[in-house]
C-alpha cells in the first residue's frame, strides 16, 4: 500500500475539477416567493383603491350632472326648477344632518354652512328656499346653478373626510 502512495505524479489518474450543475429556475428561492406575495397583495389593494375612487368619482359626476339636467327639464318654470335644485341640495345635505330634509331657516343655513364654501354661496342657496314658494320666482338661474354646483362639489368632496371622522351631536 505504501508503494501506491509513493508513485510518481504522472502515474496518478487525476480528473479535472467539475463544477456543480446550475441551479434550476423553478422552484424559485424563498425570497422570490415572498416578493411575489407582496406584489400580489399590493396589486390587489391598489386595484381596490382605484375601483373605489373611480366609483366615487362617477357618483359625484352623476350628481353634478343632475344640475344641467334639471335646467333642461324645467326651462320655463322657475318655481319647479328652484324646487328641484332645493330637493337635490337636501338629498346631499343628509350626509351632514339626518334631518336635513325638514330643516328650515337658520338651522338649514347651519347645515349648508358645514360645507366649506363662501358665505355668498350660502346666501344664494338660502334665497332658493324662499324663491320656490313665490308665485313669480324671478331669480338668476345661472348664478343659482353656479352656487348649487359649488356647494355640491365641495359637499361631495368634504363628505369623504366627514364620514371618517365621528360626528358630534
């Protein structure tokens, strides 16, 4: 046996160094599984946020599109137009006060003032309540339509934040 170890280096049968086989691409390493899971969760959450924002935007656009629709429905009847705008405001104001459909006077003004708009807009909207009960309701339709649009636009945007905060009675 000692004879075999003392042989000359040229007599030994040495083989070349072999590299291990390349790792397969499937299944991926655990880090890739975690990354894919995180990407899936982020994608689903982003889609749900997008869908909710899109639905709210479409809903706001539909409500704001009612204003010109009411003007087209009542082109010559100012009383019916004023009543329709007032009803639209009351429906939107129910987000701020549950009894908004029956409030009048100063309490109605307080509900309208909860929305961040200027006082001129609130004053214009308050004339709407008086105008719809007068036999000859003469008022500036364009200014009223603009005031209703400003209030609704602000109310629908502000309602998102108001719903998240608890209401105080």
